[in-house]
């Protein structure tokens, strides 16, 4: 088993004891991304739409650092503090993904790090 740690300055640095992503053979496991701007490590302003967009941007940056793209995502987990924001996730996700879409779960949670409204993690399979 070949295990590689993925790290990029184009996504937020880990704020705990984890890696941005780990690649095992041709599978990449991206850690949960919250809407932090990698330039200043601050939560983006502008409400839930800006937060969701930043999270997809962060996932995209890590996927590219691993040698892939969001088109390689096979599983996406979405954590929301308000499931009422799920339609907004769908709307913004359509800007980043095309059919066939990845498998996905949306989970309502009581709270997320830094008081944000959304976190996502992903699994990619590279050719």
C-alpha cells in the first residue's frame, strides 16, 4: 500500500491533528473543509452562499494538489447546521460538478468548527 500525504497552500492549512488529504494507491481521502480563506485562515464573509462556495473551492484545490479534480469525486459528505440551506448547496454544487454526480450524503449537525454553517469532505478515485 502506497500512502501519500497531500498538502497545498491553495487550501486552508490543517487546524488540528490531520492532513488536508491522504492518497492511498489511486484513492484520495480529503479531510473536512470549512469555509476558511487559505490566504488569511479566516472564515469568509458573505453568508452561507459564500461559505458553500469557499468550501467547494477548497475541495477543488486539494483535489488538484492530489493530481485530480472534482470530476474524480465518488463520494461527497455535506454537514450543515441548517438543513434549510440544502437547496443552496445544490444550486452552488451545479457550478462545480456535472453529471454523473458523485454519491452524496447531507447531514444536519448542531455545530461546526469556528461557528461555520457548512463542512464537506470527499473521496476521489483517480485514473
